[in-house]
C-alpha cells in the first residue's frame, strides 16, 4: 500500500509502529515455520534436535536438506497424515468460497 502523493507523510511514531507490527508478523511466521520443521524432522525423521534445527533452517533458506532421510515406520505414519490434512484444508477452502458466493471445485 502506498500513500497518495498529495497527502502528508505519517508521523514518525505511527510509521515506526507500522514497521514494528510488520516485523513482528514476519518474525512470527518464520518462527512458526521453523518450529514446525524442527518438530517434523525430530519426530518424523528421528533426527536429534540440533540436526532437526539445521535441516529445518536449511530448508527454509532454500539450501536443501543436510541429512539424507530414510523412510521407515515413523515416516510412513507422518506421510499418511499429509492427505488427511490436505483434505481438511481443501474442505475449509470450499466452505470459505461458498460463503463468499464463489464457485469452488469439488
């Protein structure tokens, strides 16, 4: 969102609060993503906490995983949950679209 050229600039305090709010939101999203990645690597892949942190950090920065993952019983359980979650999100998206009166594919 940009300001209209004819309107005066915001006071410094209001501008600083907007910047801090955006920074807090960005840090919250990054922290949540990192935490979910760490938990996934630790519980599903069976990695130690430090290795899980390293792998989650590398994935979030786009560098790729460090450890090679082998698929065992834990991974099978975790992978089986993915379609369940996808179905839940698909269902929620359909309800939201119908509430707005938009068509949503089945």
